[in-house]
C-alpha cells in the first residue's frame, strides 16, 4: 500500500492505494540509479554508457552493472508476473526491492 496525502480545503486527506506497475517501475529504476550513484556515476544510464570506454576500469564497471541491471529487471518482471498469476501475493515496494539481486559491488 502507498500512502499519499492531499490537501482538501483546510485539511489533509490521507489516501491509501495499491501500488501500480508505474510505481514498481519507478522504484526499481530509482534503485538501479542509486547503485550507480554509489559508484560515483550520475545514474544507471551514464554508468552503462561506459561499456566501450577505453579505460578498462570504467568498461568493467559498466559491464558488471549492465549484467546486474538486466538481472534486476528480469527478477522484477518475473515477480510481477507471479503476482498476476496468483502465485505470490502482491509485494510492497520495499519487499520487491528486497527480492532483487544484490549489487555487483559491496556496500
């Protein structure tokens, strides 16, 4: 469940809603970008862009990241397919993030 707040007149209204595919997708992308930032890259797209860099360290970072990112999205979509089929209950966003493969680098 996602809790949102909206102002109606002079009061704040709390709205709880079930996560949508867009919510999950945004959360996974935020997670992917956060991992890239921990390696001092602007985001995941920037890190992946170093895949053919002549600097071997950057190219290695990029390839490790690309492999991990692919596994992350496969895992996320597999989990959401399992929800659609009724195989597993719908996870919260933190639960979905916890299901994803660990970063290719130590924390």
